């Protein structure tokens, strides 16, 4: 099993404040971790503060 967390820095919010946006994304994801099954196939889009999709995370079965 493998966990992948990928964030694209091309959105306007990510380019304006990349550190703050990434901190907010990671805090939000960590806070909601208990909502997701920790099994292969689990995945979700990642959004910046402007609710623009900037990536995704997934648990893969390798």
C-alpha cells in the first residue's frame, strides 16, 4: 500500500501565498483524516482556499 499526496502550485492562490496555502491544505487534510478509509482506492481532490482543485491524494495498492 502507498499514500500519494500531490499538489499543483499553478493556481492563483498557490502562486500568491504558496507556503500559507500548503499549510492550510495540510491542516485541513490532517483534521479530516479520520473521515477517510485507510485502504487502497481511497482518494479525494485537494482544494486551495479559493476552492480551486489543485491536486489529489490517494491510497494505492502496489
